[in-house]
């Protein structure tokens, strides 16, 4: 029993390892999202080039738009997955930090210097409590829906639907794309989730985290 206790990692060791794991995950996300955004930008340029060409490339335009939708949707799911794991790492870090660092003022991940000192949503030259992850997810969701609208718009052009009213094509495309994207987001989050079977779920409420 004594030997087992000696070989067990200390709370401080676990704390440092968790920081490294969290940073590794964050660095990888930046690489993944950058790859997605570069592909999305290249596809938009390709679509614009085809659309502005003197020759009609309707089938190719739809194909490019569909790829743009798929890639944007993949970026959206990746962002949601990152947000899930980010909160997991942060909660575990805060939990271990409260155990590893007794002095509250010496902590990093579980304290705020002053929540209100730089939180001014109406001042354009001041900071505000805005989640970068949520902003990224919002923008990616909008881009995904817009790609879906472009697919439907180009499809209507190909089939000759709503030729008399472009606004109708845009409106119908936005509504259908938003509904389909929401359903796919729900399905993708359930079908493509990480395997958590080998992980213990602490299910600790926030107020209980960090208590010995």
C-alpha cells in the first residue's frame, strides 16, 4: 500500500499534465479550423470564378457549392466538438487547481482579477465578456447555412423554379438550408460523437468542483 501511494501522481503533477493536454488540444483545433477555413475560402473563389465565366458551368457550380456546404458543416461540428472538450478541460483544470493551489489569489484558471473592470459591451475600445468559441460557432453556422442556400438557389436555376422571383429562391433556400443544417447538426452530434465509454463521468455540479 505504501509503494502504491508513492507511485501515485500528486495533485500538482496531474495539474501540470492537464494543462499540457488542454494546450495540445487547443493548438490542434487551431490547425484543424485553419484548414477548414482555407478550403472554404478556396471553394468560394472557385464558385465565383465559375459563376462569372462566359460559359455556363451550372453542374460544376452546384458541385462546388455542395462541397462548400459539406466542408463548412464539418467545421461547424468540429467547433462544437472542441467547445465540448474545452469546457471539460477547463472544469477539470479548475477542479485540480483548487486542490493544488490553496491560496486563491495564486490561481490562474479558477479566478477572475475583476469581472467588471474591462466588461463594457457598449464601448468600442473596451473589452467585453464575449465567448470566442460561441462567436466562431455562430459564424460557422451562418456560413454553413449560406452555402446550403447557394446550393438550393443554383438548383432552382437549373430546374427553372422561381425564375420570376430571385428573392423567393433566396428565401426558400435560407429556410430549407437552416432546417436541414439544424437537423444534420443534431444528427451529426449524435452519430459522430467521441467514444466516452472508458471515461468516468464525475457529474459534479460547478459549486462542488474543487472541494476536497
